[in-house]
C-alpha cells in the first residue's frame, strides 16, 4: 500500500517511524512532500523514504494520503492538490480544528477521515481518535485503524466529540 504525507513535521515523522518499525509499510511505499529541503534530506537519510518538494506528485501517487500540515496551511494545500485526488484514495487529515466538511468542500467525492493523535505517538504510546466522513467506507475505517494503531491505541468517535 502506498502511503503519503503532505508535511513532515514531528507528528508525521513519529507516524512514519512507527509505520516502518511495525513493518506495516515499507520505505519504498512511503512518499513525503515538504517545502523545506533540509527536512526532505533528513527524512530521506533517516528513513530511506521517497521525498519530494511537490505536493501534487505525492497526492497523485498514493492510495492513502495523510494531510499533516498546520491548520493555517490546509486551505492552500487542498486547493493545490484538488485535481490530483480521486475517489480511489483515502484522505486522512491531522489538521487540528479543520472539520471533515471543510476538507470535503475542496475534495468533492473524497473519502475523508479526520484524526486527532496525541504527543505520546512519538514513543508509540499514543491515543488517536478518528471520525469518518460520509463517503468513508468500512474498509477505510479499518485501514485508518490499522495505520493509526502502529503508534498506539485507536478509537472511532463521532466528529463532534
């Protein structure tokens, strides 16, 4: 399964490290975009994953895409990648405070899951609560749970909680 991350900050890095150490995803199946060249080099050197400066390339390549940018950057990223997202992809957002409906307004027809992981994910002891959008399937929920469980416990809850 090809998994991508737009943004490679601390939370994304913790998730990537856990996905690799758990053997859930192999390095050649991980694609990351980041606008900082130093960060891309570090992620490539540390994890041996595919790194790019182009968000659209990553969005158009993967089956599961984590949106791991700061909330104030999400609007611009969604506008940028909208044409590259298909109904075959699962979109998982880590952007705090940005509702599923906000993401769906940019990515019409997208299968969206919103997750709120917590800091102990850095040491694979996290707790991630997620909510699924209207188009997310049972398989999407299972996929999200499988990926998120690599770095701690997982709970599906209604978005308003």
